[in-house]
C-alpha cells in the first residue's frame, strides 16, 4: 500500500519583417516577455516536422545538442541569426550577424518569406543549417531590388538561437499564451478540479490590477470574474509547476473598461484532483487528492492497509466528537470505506 493524502467530500495585421520586404533595411525587435530557452521554457512541437517541399533544400551545418529535441510550432516567436547570399554569385545581401542583432519573428504567420516559415519549423535550438530556396519560396519573379533580382535562388545560413512557445487559446487571437517555464508530470486540471496557484494581473501600462499568492481556485467557479473564461482555458492546459502568461483582449477581460486588455501571469503550484469514487458512480462519495502518494499501485481486495484519518467535517465545520485515528483493516471485508 502506497500512502497518499486525500479528502472525501460531499458532491458539489502584424508588421512585416525585413525578410518579407527589404532585407537591407533596419528592423525593429520588440522585447520578448517571458523569454526562455528549451531547458526550462520552450514548449515547441513534440512531433517530427513535415518534410520540406521541392524547392526548399536543407543542409545541417551544426547539429543541435542531443538534449534539444523539440522544434518550434506555428505561432511561436523564434530568435535567429542569419546570413543571406545569392546562389548565382555568392554575394551577401543581408546579415543579422553583420548588424550584431538577432532577428525575431512569429513562425507560420507570413511575416517572412515562405521558405523561412517552412525551414525554421524543422530546426532545433542551437542548430545551424543552410537553406537553398527556389524563387517561389523566396521573392519570386519580382525579386526585391536593388539587392535581390527577379527569379533569384537564395541561400541562407540560419542559426536557431531560441524560441518562446505561444498558443492562441480560443483560435481568435483573443487570448495568447506564452509558456515561461515548463511544468512536470502529465496531469492537467479539468473543470471542477481545485488548484493552488499564484496569480498576477497587469494593466496595459504595467500597473498591478490584482495579485493573489497561493490562491485556491476551482475551475469553472467564475471566482476570477471577467477573466474566469480565459483562466479556465489556460489552466486546463497547464501542468504542476508550470508558469505561463496570457495576454487577454478586452472581450476576454474587462471589455470597454480596459480597451487595451490585460496581461496575466499564473504559476500552477498544486493540482487537487477530484474523482467520483462511489460504487454506483453517482457522486455520493467524492475524493479530492491533496498530496500525491508514491508509486502507481493501489490496494486490492484482501490487502492489509493502514490508514490515518486526521479530520472529519460536514463540509465546513468539524464533526463533534471526532478524534483522529489510525485504522488498520483488510480491504474489501466491509470494515471500512473501500472507495
């Protein structure tokens, strides 16, 4: 029998980047809030990237470290260094290394030429690769004068420095999640579960609207008011120990009262999983796990168990006359509640 603690309760349109327009121009790099590297914060894609189409050739120059096995996904904000040359004569037309400033863009959003969106999605953190792009995956017939003639095949040496995992939670760009630090395990809360979390909500000007530390929250309870819908959606995709940030548009926050929306940072401290353990699955006996036990096995009928009962309440107040006790009995023999 592996000990665990539980409670039985009664039922209850972005700016185009230099690569998409003119590679010789200066470009802006907005700060990446919550930027992390793959060791503790990049969500990325766990599946193998799709094969590159004809017209996009890739040659790996420097392999990524074996620990960096993830690749970025559509919507992630990537940071790269690159050098671009013409395949025809090897002349350089643009280089972030020459400017001494890495280039950042959102993957898969058309902010860069098509070959870049496809190619960078196959890279791992620390990888350096050479991409040879046919005109249809670069600047096509029109080129980008004066440096890139029409129908030019381009060669890029690209280093994937890092990326920030971002997710559009509702598919309408109303709530964008940025993963700051990955959690552990595989469990994620569902509606009705209770969690312990840290919560900080900021206005567009950076002022604190509210902050709650080690706050208990039941998903679906609407305890977070106007941002409850966004919070419930966020939490259902989080793991214990994870830290994430969401940027909420007005329709998922305070509406016209705060037309620029809000930014919320959440750390999921604990997940109190709630399960129906009644024999008839009618909700008459509900178990809330407040501390995980060791291992994976649970006692079967005829197993001898030792159980410490520390408290009993009617849901709010302690039951009169109850005394904490340690019980020893055989599971399944009717001496105790076997749920």
